[in-house]
């Protein structure tokens, strides 16, 4: 089967590059050729033939006219004929890129293994090489050199990961469900472009139909694996954080979401537990995983750093008040299609402030959720939960029972039990016959074949930056999920993990590092408030650390963010020189038009927002016939998933794997394994692992360690500290409110009715006897959604419009209305197009009439839209920018642009 090439060697001649790659066994070789004659054209060739080592040596000898290979280190360029070796034993090709002049080849020259998921090693990039394909090397053009320098400012040796046989861009559950376990675990490796950071670099090679075996798809984020040794066995705990490529950027320059629903600072965090005594094969081993995500508030909002003056926070501005919440709808539609239901939203934004700042976001976000929930069934509604971390943390000083971590743990447990988790082994029968008290509300769902227990839905956490408070919340959720995973494995009796245990300390250290990594990538500094801040431990050290990180973040946001944002836009292909714009990247005053292109329009239905544009086009409308079609539902045809470009129609070019190959590559059954290497590997694992007698075993107390923990005396001293110190401790980037401490529960936690309806439902763990088949990953909506009349959802407003709850109607009138409600909106395509309003502007309403129902939005609703007041200067600026070619371009530039548009 075609699998990835492991060792890459690059040879150079005056007219061509020869790239030789071999598989993990070293017995099968392949060749890739790249011409250098025309530097602005990428001309490649790949023989669909597998070579032996002898054939490769003969080929190289033929190319070099019988002479030996010339190494670059021992000869000057062009001084001798033959081959020049540019790279040896490279790990793979990251792609090619072109700026203004010729192409550059990017390869991974050094990498180290940082984790192992079953039979699949995960590598971290240490060093890359950027080789110019042009015969004369790097162009002397200052413009070209500036682009090269900007591109190389993206440090690929920091937090970029890949795997040869495991798809890091997808969750463990996705990878397990995409494999055919009835056919030896056969699978095709097709990555999710949302988390692949070199998709743009691989695009030119894929257009040339180069085999996927040459490529390495990298993920940006965080990977760490730790081992826990117990008397009864050994387990590994792996944390993976994936950063999205869609709407990626830095803190103040990327806020909210773009029209497609891609949010800023979107990170998918996964924790994977593996019983190392079991097989590394997913189908036969004991694996468990849990996924959660963070992301900015999915609305059109921003913060301009220039509005904060010398110190302080920039103002939060709502850039676009959307009456139909289309941005939020696009975001949650993608989440539903990817993760399923229920979607639990944990909003950590402050609600009550003396100086209104974050509350603006909270109010608008809640309105969006309430609007979207109107069109969903009760079992599909978005579950919204607001938790004011700052107020709860301050209230804990007066009332120790209201502790941030304790309150959050209770909320997290309810959330985890409703989402469930993935595990590759069946539930213990003891859990069904004698259910644990903590699993009373657990909902268990199975894959279609009944082989795996799967996670359904996800918990989405956010604050303003999605950094400090969000990381603390995700740690608590991960702690609760880990307790449930270990209980399901039979390692814990109850799904409860002690906060003071050695295992929880390890998890806390991993999430602190995870949070620091994400904060450095997004905000330019480590976390301002770590988990220890809310544990009330190491108060003095944490306070000084917080101040230092606040200053570091301020400096990065002020001076470094724009250069960093330009580099990200260039690396991801958001900006393409001379294609996206005739101006250079550094000459653009803003990248707004790159992420919000003018022609982009979202044409989804404002009622049936859960359906994509493609699904709406696939609707089949039925002619209403009361005898044949009494319900008059709208049916939805199946939609086939299109294959990825460059992988269609050729099995040779598609990556394929099986369980036998995974086992062979992991244990290297094709060669004699060195005993010393094997023992050394086991020793390294032993040295890294923590050894405990039980999961909830607490660490040994030492005198030096106890100084970091608060005691009764330290608490009394802190209560008497001077007001100057109290004021100094309040000055931080994230917790600078001075509102009074409130001990009311409603000021700390606010939840919608959908949350209470969800968490109060009894679980199904005790009654689950046979697997429940669900289709969570399909694009086609579930049958409960497909058999719902789209416009009938809008009739729920009629209850409020006509006050049916308050009017005393006659039975005949009631039956007449019910008949109307059932039949009025069953129509054919022609009636649908002519009657149904799809845009707000199509409503024809007398402006003198008042709105007939209360609205969630102050400016407008689905019956009326008020045009905002626009100044004359703004209107003239918009008119001028609407036709930029005639007002901003010279005749010479316009002629150049016209030739470019006419070129094929």
C-alpha cells in the first residue's frame, strides 16, 4: 500500500532537482524530479515505479555521468560536474512557495519524537531547510528578499508537529471511526484542512498530481505525553492542542469571527488515555479520549489598541449588529456538523461591571444564542451557561465555599456526562448493574457498528481573550473528564479525581504549559493568571509573575503583533504577492479585506440556519396533497462528500494504511532490533513516569514545598495587609474591576433553561443493553431534523403575536388555526420562491406600524430594520472606495492589472 516516505535525500544538478525517498524498511525507493530551467514555473515529474536500492544507485550514477556524488560541503558550486547533495535523511516535504520571483522547496531536516499514540509516533519539528529552485539561487531583488525574511519569521521549529501514520488534524475518535476494522483497519489518510498549517504550501504540488506519500502535513499547537505507573498497570496521558488556520492571527488584530463563522483563537484540545498493557491497535487496545474547544465570541467585534491610551484595555466595539445572527449561525452550524449535539457553551465573560466593558459582549452573545434557539427542537438547542470567574474568585475571599474550581467542577461534571467521551472498549458490566452515583446522568452512545463508545457534542469555552480564564475552565473540565475516563477503565471506583492528588498535579502542570503555549502564539506572552492563581497557592510568586506577563503581553501587542500577523497571512496563503493585491503586504494599512472579502456573501436560511447553502440547494419540495402527504414535511436528499483535490481517481497517489503496517513499523519486524535500544527506551519512560500507589494519592509534603501553600496564618496576615498592597494586586490585565464583592449565586452563575433541561435528564447507562446507532459525522441532518417543515418553525412566533395563551378562543376557531398552522406553509418550489422572504429587505411593512412582538435586538428584528445614521464623510468615503480602480489606480497600473486579468 502507498504509505509515507520516511527518509528524503535532495540532489541538485544545474538543470534539475532529484529527490530520492524511501519507506520505513529502506527497501522501496521513489523518485521526484523538479526542473530548474524556468524558475517561475513549477515543472515536476514522478515515475509511478518503486525502485530498489541498486536501481537508485544506478540511476544516480547515470545522472552524474558515472562520477561519484559531489557533496556541497567539499566543493564550491559549479566547480565539479555531477550531483550536489543539498539535504540528507530529511523527514519529508513541507511544500513549495513562490513570492515574486522563483519557487522555494521547504523540507524538514530534523525532528524528534515527543509522543506515541498506540503504534503511531508523533514528531516535533526541530529544523527546516528552504532551498531555492532557481538556478541562480535567491533573487537579489529587495522585494523578494523582504518576502523571504517575512516568511521565515514564522518559526517552524516551535510548536509544529506531524505524524507519518496518524492524522493529527483529526481527533482520536474521528480516526477510529474512519477506519474499516472489518478489513484489518484499512484507512485512507485525508487531513482536515482546518488544522493543517501547510495546506497552501502543498497546493502547487497537489495541482501537479504529486503522490501524497512525499508530503508532511503539520499541525500547530501543543503536544505532550506523560506516563503514570500504578501497581495494577501503566497508562499514558497525552494532551494535544490544535490551532485552527481559519481566521488565524494575533490578539487585538483578530477578534470575533469572519462571515464564514471561523473564530479567532480557535483551539481544539484533546486528552487521550491509553492502557499501555493493552494493544496499540485501537480496535483491540484500551483507549479513551475527550475533546473540548475554545474560541472567540462568534460575532463581528473588535478592539483597537489605539483606544486604550498609555495603559488600560481597548474598548470593545460591536462592528456589525446582525438581526439574524448569521455569523454565530455559521459558527455553530460547523460545530454541529463536526461534533454533534449537545453543544454546551461556557461563557466566562464578566456580566456586572462598574465600568461597562466585557458586559457588551455578554449581552450581545446571549441575544444571538436566544435567537438561534428559537428554530431548534428542544433536544437540539444550544445550552448556554455564563460563569463570572472574576466575581466568584473575589467572593471566595468572603465565602470560602464559593471557590472557583469547586463551582466550575460541579458545572463541568454535568457537561461531561452529557457529552460523554470516546473509548474503544465496552463499558464494565458492573457500571450497568451497579451504577456509580456520579454516572446517574451519563448518556452513552455507540458508533454505528457498536464497536466504540463515542463522544457526542462538545463543550465550548470562551472568555474575552480565550486565554487565562478559559485555560482554568478547560483544566477543570479535563480533570472531571479524566476521572470519568479512569473510572470507566476500572482504575477508579468513583468518577472523582482529587485536586490534591499527584495525578491531578501532573494534569495541572500539563494544562499550565498548554495555556502558556497558546498564549505565546496568540498574545505574545505566557498566561497572566495560571491555575495556581485560582487555587490560592503560591500567592506571592504568582502575583509577581502576573505583573511581569502583563507587561510582556502589552509590549508584544503594541510593537510585534502587526509583523507577526503579516507573516501568518503570508505563510497561510491569505495574502499572495501580485495575486491578492498589486501592493506589497507591508504597504497594506490593514488586512481587513483579506479576511472579509467584499464578494463573500452567506446565503443560508435565517430560519433553518442549521442547513448549509449546499443542503438548501438539495431540498426536495413536495406538492401538498392532504390525502397522500398529511404531514407535508420537506425531505432532504443525501449529499456525497467530495474527495480532496489531487487525490481523486488514483489509488497510487492516495495514502493508505492498515493495522498490520502499523504493527510492523512500530515493532520493526523487518529488522533485528537492538536490545540496548529497547532497554534504553524503557528506561527513559521509567525516568519520566510518575509512580503512585493510587490515582488519588497525594504528593509527599516537604518543608520547602509547604511554604508555597496558604496556611491559616498566611490567610490572617493577608486579611490585614495594607490598602496599598490590595490596590497593587488589583492592577492586572485581566482582573482590574473594582466592583463590590457579591455573594449572590445569580451574580456568579447564570444559565438558560436549555441547560437545566439537559443536565436534569436521567442518563441511560443502566438501561443501555444494545448499542445505539447514531450518525453524528454525516453531513445529512438526522431524521428528526429532516422531517421538520422549515417554515413551520417560524410559527412559534404566532403564539406571541396573537396572544393565544391569553385569548379565550372557541373550539372551532382553535381547530381552524391549528389546521392553518399545519397546512399554510406546505408549498411547491414556485410558491416557496414567490412567497417566502429570505432577506430582511424583502419584508414590505408599513413604517408607521409598530413591531408586533418584542425583539432580542434593539436596532431591528425580522419585521423591521432601521438604517443606522451615517455621516456625510463616511458616505463619501464608502462611495469612493466602492470603485477603487477608477479613483486610486493610475493608467499604468490599470493596464498592468488588465493584462493580468486577461492572462489564463
